[in-house]
């Protein structure tokens, strides 16, 4: 049974009281390597201590993958309060396709409020009829594109407005001539569906914006540590053995987030070649267990550094941490995990 090795000096990025928009928490970062600059770019989720809990994305860079330096006192991407992503820009996932970077991020039409508080307020209005996302302040996932990782163009919603859908991740290249998307709609389960609990779905597209082809169920949690729900975590990485895919699961018993891995077929990513039956990471330290969400390790970024995978995760919804594993060690485990 293998485990990710957590960096001994975690967390690697914490809140910054000097900037209101990141004075309460930083978490759930997207991370990618910029070959031209020889830098790792981290796009991280952040929030200040406002009761609305508006959520932003900040930017930091690193030469070694461990020590990250903030690049601005202002957010890289902010919500458009009068627009569809007015509640915040959350949980980014980042890939490069050809010469452009594509970012998926979760959002709500209205600010979510401080969700961990029992007395949180509701910020918005609720028409009796209309889009579900407006009535319930549901999560939708949006897409943005950039040439340089610094200047971003928002392209709008890419998920079905009838579903509360986040953890949306795009594969870094086409498969059989199609773009591929992984998602996890919270209400796409139960009666009428083959999965009882929220599961990981896969779909295809010709242009990244319209995903009208049939969605396919990829994986529903099977083990006790993931029986409440599962969702995608990091963008898949192409290897000689298949697509390496890091995902997360939540236990119905203790509600804690844990991490697993699977290997998907290169030509048919609906085919799971192997997976870790046991979790490879769980909450252990105080900053993972005593945060705004107690008991949460939530990976969202992965890069390969000198034959190791560096996996970046949000801890307790309050700070950012790093875990690593030898590439061959993880692939060997997955190949034997049929």
C-alpha cells in the first residue's frame, strides 16, 4: 500500500493579511510548468474575511516547486459581481493545449457566504421560476483562456445549468479527435441514474464550449473511504502506461476527504486499467483537520519534477500544501491494481 509523501515544511502557501482578498484563506491551486520561463505557475483560490465570502484567484510562481512567490497585490482573476460568475472564481484546474492555456473554474451567480458558519447569510434573490442555478445558487463551471498565464479571457459556462457541477477538468490533449472533460454533478445520481451517489462523469466535445454528446459514467466510489461521493482532482497526465488521474473521495462515516489514483486507457479513457483500492493520502496534521472544512486534503494541481510527481492540495480549506511520489512507484502500483 503506497502513500504520498507530504512535504515536511507544509504548508507552502498561507493567507496574506496585507491583501483583503486573500486575508482569510488560500487553497486548491492549479499548477503548471511554463517551459519558456522555466517557472511553475500557481493559480490559487483565495478569500478575505468578508461575510459574503467572495472568492478570487491569485498568482504565484516558483523555480523549485516548493517555494512560491506571489506576483501581485491584486487578484489575477476576480468575479464579475454583475455577471454569471458573480459569487466567486473557485478551484481552478489548468492545462495547456497546443499554444494556449485553458482554465476551468467553479462559480456561483451569488456569493456563497461563509459556508462553514451555522449562521451564514444568503446573498442573492430566488425567483420562483427560471434557471436552477439562479434559484439555488448552484455551482456551474466556466472556462477561461490565456496565451501567457497572466491575461485571461473568460469564455463562459461549459456545464449543464440543470446540474450543480464542479470538479470539471479538461484533458491536456484531444483523444480520438475530441476534447475530453471530466466532471462531477452533485445531483446527477439516485433515481433514474445508474449511480446512487455523486460520481465522476466523462464527456466529449469538438470545441471545448459545447459538450452536447452523451455523458458517460466513469467511476462511482466503491470503497468505504469514498462511498459518499467521488470527484476529479488533478488534470490527467499522459504516461506510457495510460492517463494518470488523481481523484478524491469522501467517506459517509466521517465526512473526510481522501485521495486515490487511477490509470485510464490512452485511446479510451472510459476504460480504467488500474486504480488504488486504498487511499494514498488522508488528513493527518492540524492544518488539514482543523480548518474551515475539518478533515480535508483536496488536490487540484500536479506536475512532474525530476521523475517525481508534485501534487498540490488545499488543506482544511485554509492553506496550500505539497505531497510527492516517485513516478515509477505510482505507475507500478496502478498497473498492478486491476
